[in-house]
């Protein structure tokens, strides 16, 4: 797990499902994407159902087209 915040990317959406190994996030701009928990640094569940976000390693955000 990366400890440098510069290596993390905030991905906003709605957490749809969680398993032992992954999390499914419905991203507002691109749709549903699975993220392996090994690449997720933080999970934030908002008070309403539209304000969740996760902090993921930059490499997976780039791989999924979420970061340039």
C-alpha cells in the first residue's frame, strides 16, 4: 500500500458492492468499475448515497482511464 498521498487519486461515485477482495464503484462520469482492495488506500462513505469516494493508487486510475 502506498503511503505517499501524491500517488493516490480520489475517485468519486456511489459504492454499489463490496467483497472480500474488491469494491464496485458507480462513477458519476464513466459508470461502474471494480477496484481491487489491494489498490484502494481509503474508503469514504458519505452521509447521503451520492457522496462516496475512494482513494486509489494512481496506476489503477490511469489504467481505467480516470487520470491522464
